[in-house]
C-alpha cells in the first residue's frame, strides 16, 4: 500500500495565533492541519497524532523550538515525523543550527505563501516515499505478512512493555505440517499458494489491537499476543489449528490428516517473570517440537 501525501497530517507549533492562522491557510489544501500554541502542548499532540510534518516556531515562550525538536527526535515513536523550522532568524548560522538539530528544512519569515506550499509539498512527498520503503523493508514479499526483521523488533518492544507494565505476553510459533511432502506432491507453485492461504488465515486470526503475525521463515510463522495469559493462549492455539484445518487444502500424503494442518508451539510469560525475548522463542520452539512428536495438527504450551 503506497501512502498518499494528501492523507498527511501537518502539525503547526507556534506561540503566535496570527502566525498559526497564516500558516494554516497556506497549507490546509495539503493535508489535515493541527496546531499547538506551546512547545509542551505540541509534543503532546505529536505523540497522539503522529503527524508526517511539523512546522515548528523557533522562538517561543517556555520550551523553545530547539527544545521541542530535541524531545521529538529522542522519541522513537516519532521517528517518522519530519520537522521544518519556521523562523525570522535567517542567518547562515541559524539555518545550520536548525538542520544540525535534526530538522529537515527551514522556512524563513516573513512567510511567502508559494515558498511555504512548495516546501511542504516536497517534504510530504518525501515522507510518503520513506513510509513506502519502510513498509517494504518490514514486509515478507510472498505472503504480505510482516517479516522476521520487523517481528524481532516488535518482540523487543512488547517484551519491554511486558516488563514495564507487568502485563502477560503470549507467543505462538506455527509450522505447516509435512510441507516438504506437499511440495513434492503438488510442486512449489502450489506450495507457495498454500503458504499464502495459511498466512491469510493467520493475519485474519490476529486482528486484536497489538497482535501481529509474521513469516518467521520458510513454512514457519509467528504471532505475538500482548496481554494474553496461559489459559487464553491454549484456547487460541486450538482455535488457530482449527482455522488452518478449515482452509480445507487437500494434502493426501500428510501424516495427521488428508488436508493441510499446522503444529503450534506456545509460550506465555506472566507479569514480572524474568526472561528474555530469545528465551520466549526458545520455549515456543521446544513446545512446537513436542506438538510435532505428539502427532502434529495440535498446539502445545
Ligand atoms: P514437519 O511436519 O516436521 O514440519 O515437516 P515439513 O516437511 O513441513 O518440514 P521440513 O522442515 O522437512 O520441510 C519444510 C519444507 O518447506 C521444505 C521447503 O522446501 C519448504 N518451503 C520453505 N519455504 C517455502 C516456500 O516459500 N515455498 C514453498 N513452496 N516451499 C517452501
Ligand atoms: Mg514565536
Ligand atoms: Mg519448519
Ligand atoms: Mg513443517
Ligand atoms: Mg521439520
């Protein structure tokens, strides 16, 4: 999915109401415009709304533009918000200071409508291109699920959240059963199509907030389930197995059933349990191995 620059959000942070009015009128055709009249309110709004572009006044009462820029650049959730400084100080030194602070551009006051529009348009286009690349870098090309790279990053994020807020965290490792035989019987193209169908079922089965499905590699998938305790995870594992059975993809040479099935290894971390993301994956892998040994088409915690 390619992001459209016109769907962008532009946040104006300025302590002067007249400047906000003027800037809003200039850029309102290019996206949804929000504003804040202080640095602190601006940072708060940026965290809530994740704007693609922030037009930031340098001289403000209280927290000035450089302090705001610094806070935003330190916030990993706001990595993809670009900052343009708006300032009357247009010496080369001032311009360099803005760029060195982490802004992508600099708009001089007094404001020229055509210049403001051209700069905003250019940066929204660049932001959309970056978002496209970011999406592609995190995606598995064949199934459209997230890839392992992205999964590993999200697991680290959720794991830290689990620690901080003392919430349970669940993980499911899913491996298609007897898939080598499936390829041998039907060929690789049918094999790929089977993996896409399984992936779609997994995506569909992980739509609650915070849940994510990824292709872990080959015919293995993984689902991250925040706030899921052991009991819910066991029910989820059984449900997921039945969803893959329900795809009803014929597999006459499989060992567990005459259609495609999967084995699932589960791992649930309770609040406060001292472990690591790697240990979670290892535990799920051990459980998966047991599910295979016990006859496949089942989940094991
Ligand atoms: P088990 O039930 O023990 O998991 O048996 P299995 O045959 O599924 O496991 P094994 O690890 O022996 O074989 C996995 C097979 O998955 C072999 C490999 O060629 C196939 N495979 C991995 N990635 C892809 C893919 O992207 N497309 C297709 N068509 N096949 C793939
Ligand atoms: Mg000001
Ligand atoms: Mg495998
Ligand atoms: Mg397999
Ligand atoms: Mg195997």
